[in-house]
């Protein structure tokens, strides 16, 4: 079981990594990218980004290009990264003027090494189900839910990113969970 | 119809953060866990990002912003005719400067020189001719003070001869003064003004009365 507090990917070594990244050390960029790119990419994918991988790279170009302006802890850095990713997503939506669509199953899971074919197929079906159910939420509900779950961000940090009050974020996440719960019980599809 | 457990803040936090939940919320908690696992897939960086990460080439300073200069209120308030006139003058001035510097291509240079000579009192020196003179000077040893001194000495000798001839005529005649003016005294050696580049050359600051426009060598009678 996970703790209620968001986990730290880098931990105590974060200030050193951040300092090295500011100095242009490739290993530090790689460390930050490896730790955070999967969750940023997952956030963008679940949000229905047209090109989530490209958008993730675009977001990290912005993050690494502005490291000099960042001051704070790893929690704050994580929140800052998602803030930039969120803005990149909004920019993409403005460009495309499209609503998030139901994503197709992540068939790449079937090609990965490790695990049995049945397990991988089950995981792929679960991923497809996740995309489908998340796409059924309202934009605000999905935004808040994914930032809380995938981003591992607190209510306060999510409120700052989406520019809403803490109370509004709490209401949105509650409604999102209630909607998911109703769909899961109605459909009865196991994950 | 199943009765729903009310999702209070504690239950919501437990579901979202993977804490212990009531049995009726386990399917929901499991689904939230699946959402979390979908975000563990590595993302391949773009070529640009990979290159910059490898080289550390990121702009870590301030973000550069492009400042757009706006026209001053005085310019905005001008009439269209005034703007066109000012623009034309500025363009012609700039074109004249560029042309004077010889910075245009040969064909354009010739045309623009002709146009400027037509609309302005400016005359351009034939650069090809000037080039020939420079080339000739370079081939025969260059322009030196000796050459200039010899020319001056020849001119002085010519003036002296004319002066002597005038005095002789004066003595031969019946006492009436000659029509030819008496030349000024010419030194045997060239003066400092005859040697360019020696530092003491150049026109005098104060000319004697009546010196303006007077030729140093009297006209030679036919």
C-alpha cells in the first residue's frame, strides 16, 4: 500500500541533482527525465494529448530551459513540472481545438519483455479500460483526478496548477470518483 | 439497487493515495491503482531534447523576449504625405551614402550614380579612371615629394623667365609699364607646402589682402 504522502523519486540527493542540472551536467538531466517523464507522459496520455510523447519532450525542454528560475524542494519541483506540462497541454488543445477522445489500448505492452502473455494482455485491456473510463469524465474532473493520482500531487498543488480553489478541487475529485464508481458497478467489468 | 457509501474526504484520500479502504470501495481503489500503473511507461525523448540533454545545451538564463518598438506619438500624428516625404528623403540620403561608398554592385552603382547626379549637385569621380592613375603611380615609383618639387621648380623657373622678360621689355620700352604683372618672388627651393604629408603643409590660416583668387603664375601671353 502506498502512503498518503506523495513519494519522492530522488529524495535527499535532489538538491545535488538540481545543482548539477543547472550547471549543464547531462547525468543530472537524465536523472530528472527518467524519474518524471513517465508520469508526465502518462498524465498527457490520459488527458487525450494527440502526441503525448512529443508533448512530454516539449514540456521538458521548457523545464530544463528554465531551471535557473526554479527554487524549491523536490515536491515543489514535481509540481512545477506538472504546471509546465499542463500549460503545454492547454496550448496543444488551443491549437488543435479538439476534445479528448477515447484512447486506443496501449498495444506496446504486448511487446515488452517480462511477464506472461496473459498478464501483458490483461494489463493492456486494463489500460484500455482506464482510458475509456477516464475519457467519460468531464474535463475538470479528469484533470484533477489524474493530477492527484498520476502526478502524486496534493490538493493544494493541484489547485494551484488548475487555478481553482482547494474546495473546488476537492469537490471535483469526489465527483470524479463517484462517477467512476457508478460506471464500475454498472458495467461490472473487472480490471 | 446498491446503496452507495458516501465518499468523505478521508475515503477520497484513501482511494487516491492507495490507503486502506472499505470493502465496497476496493474496486474503485483498484481502478485508481491501474490508472497509476499506466503512467510508468518510459517516454522516449525527442531528438532535440536528447541532444540537448547529452550536451547540456539549455538556455538557463533569462528568457529572451522580443520587444516591439512602437512609433512615437509625433510620428503617428503626422499626415501620410509628411510620412512619405520623410521616408523618401531618408531613403535617398541612405542610398546616396551607400553609393558614395561604392558599396553597390557595379551595374546598380552606375545607374544610381547617374540618378543621383541628375537630381542632386553631387558628382561622382570615375572610379576606373582614378584606379588607372593609382596604378600608374604605383608602377613608376609612386607619388613622391621629389616629383612635386620638380614640377614646382619648373613652374617657378617659368615665372622667373616671364618676369625677366617683362623687366627687359620695360627697360626697352619708352618707360611705360608693361601690361604683364610683376610676379612674386619665387624661392629657388620648394617650400614646405610642396611636400605633402610633411605636417607643415596646408593652406595658411590668413591670406594677405587681395590674395584670394590670384593666380601664383601670371597668364602667359599668346
